[in-house]
């Protein structure tokens, strides 16, 4: 490896989803598809812990809906890279929980609210009670994998946030996270704008973990990413998206999957990083994105302080 920094990789097993969440601009995905098992095998061959500090199975679909879920999980066993997974929890039955245990490091379930009316609006098309039972099952069954909850930072979720946190903690779940920004995903969510300052205050007030820290390998590597990339966008540069087609995308906010910069069968991670380092902004994708200017000097400093504090707390 000659690229002097590590990244996170976001892998999309499927761009199909069983939910109809209003904050997810799924109408931009023109041809939802499933990743073939041979493409997943090609992805796994590309993943090197010297280049990657974390792989998140997520994308714009729900991984548990993939008809070859078991085979995809089994293919990860014994791989040296750390794997995490994001799920809405609806299909997270005991069989899937047992399969995931020890294969992934962290399972992150997206959960909006303990209030049934809010949940129905935000996690549309999902059964809240079923999800809650699956969360309890995962917490009880996991022996080697950690369970975390991603709390949705939508404005309508915030009034019930204390009760939601209380229920989750009553189940013994301590890994509660929330993003200080509701990602605008290339300018498609302007009507859901939420002030980062308010969200940061809520994160501190409720002692949640800020999700921005999950994409920080180290301060040195963030600096190296920033210095070497032509386009000074930290969120773009710290994460590499592999779509269900096997394409490397310019940015994970490319919801429509229109800006491929390579494919896993022909290009390595190192080649993609070097190629992306020289790429400028794409106006159609970056013009209205609220992540583009996310990290100015002050915010970088704040995130760095939170990162160091988090490391110190873990070591204590």
C-alpha cells in the first residue's frame, strides 16, 4: 500500500429496500438491483486492512432483504477487515441474528421513535413492534457482535427522543448514536433541514455518540486525506462507496448511482483513491449538498476534540 491514509468503505448488497422512509430519496434510484455473489467475492478480495479501517454494509437498500443473505454473511467469515452492518431491523429474525454473531463487529439498527405515530411516519412501511422485538432478540442473543442504535435526527423524532432513549437503555443497549447533520444527499432533502448546532447539543445532553466520529480513522489520516485531495470535502474523501453493481461511486451521496469512477473487478482500492484525489466537484451532485462544506476549520477542531475524548473514555 502506498496511499498514506485509510478510509471507510460503504458496501451496498442491494439498492432495494422494504421501507419507504421520507428522508430517503429512493425515487432517484432508477434501477434497484441485487449484488451478485461473485461481485461480493470480488469486493472482499479488494479489502485490505492496511487501506481500510472499517467496512459498513449499508448503501441505499436493506441488506437483510437480499435473497442470498446467508451466503453473503458466510463469505465474510475469517476476513481480516472489520465489518459493520446497518439495518432497519424489520427482517432481523433470530436466524439472521445467529448468522451475524461474531461475523460483524457492530450491527446498527436505525430506529426513529418509541412513539408509534412518529415511527409510522418516519420508518414508513415497517412494523414498529416487530422491529422492537427484533432489537430485544439481538441484544439478548449476541455474544460476540455489538448492537448499536442509530437515532434518526428528523425534527419530528426529537420530542420523543428522551422516551426513546429510556426504552433502549432499559433493554441494556448503551451504544446509541446520532448524526449531527441530516444528510442532504446531493441536495434532495432541503425540506428536512435540521441545525447541526441543535443536534450537537442534543447529542451531548443525552450522552450519545456522534456518528461523525465513526468515520475518523485518526487525526493524522484525516489531515492527509484533506491535504492530498483536490476537492476539499472530508465526507467524500473518508468514505468509498461500492454500489450493488460493483461500481465505485464518486461519493456516497450519489443516490442515483450516476457517477461511477471504476469497478471492483478491474480497479483496486488504491487505484480508486488516487483517481479520486484528483477529481473536482461535480456541480449536479455537490452544488446543493449540505455535506460539502460540513467541516470548516472550527468544526474539524470540534470533531477532533470529540474524537480524542472518545478514545480517552474507551481507554479509561
